[in-house]
């Protein structure tokens, strides 16, 4: 499985418009062969302050939105980028001023993953549904 991350630098004041575009998307990628999952992450610029021993806001940090898609294979992702559905999904380009710089595309292969099960227990922690 691979994860494709598109890091997007959204200009101040355009965050609501950017999020609205994703909220109203047509979900064309979701129907593509090999597609597993899509997430859009909102930046939360934080840093750890050793002085106070906690995380604090970092107003000087440049946060990036991240649009992540999970795919069964790189070939599935590549096929999506060459499809008519991809062209359709990307035809309504936002205004240039919505972005404070170029986006960055990264591809990673998942070699290890862990998820919480339905009751919040990590797999293999010895917890069973029969335990109270």
C-alpha cells in the first residue's frame, strides 16, 4: 500500500474557501480502482516549549494542509492521474492567490501500520471484548 501526500500552502484568509472546496468535492477519486482512503488534514502549528513543559501555538510556523490518499499500489495511483475522472476533478482550478507557494507531492510505501480496534484497544494488547 502507498500513501500519496499533497502538501498545500494555503494563503491566510483563504482557509475557509479551501476547506469548502474539499467539503463539496464530487468524490471522483473514491471510485477509482485501487483507491483505499482520502483524508484532508488542517494545519495546527504547534511547538513544544521546554520553558512551560507543554505544546504551545507557534504563530511563526507556516502550516500546510495535507491531502492524503491511500492506494493499493503506485500503479493504481498513477492510473488515477491519467484518467478522465482526474482531469474532471481538477478542471475547476482555484485562484492563484489562494496559495502562498507551490504544493509538494510525496509518495510513501506503508511497511508498518497499527490501528485501534472498535473499542479503542490496540491490536495485540491482550484485551478481548469479553473482558470488563
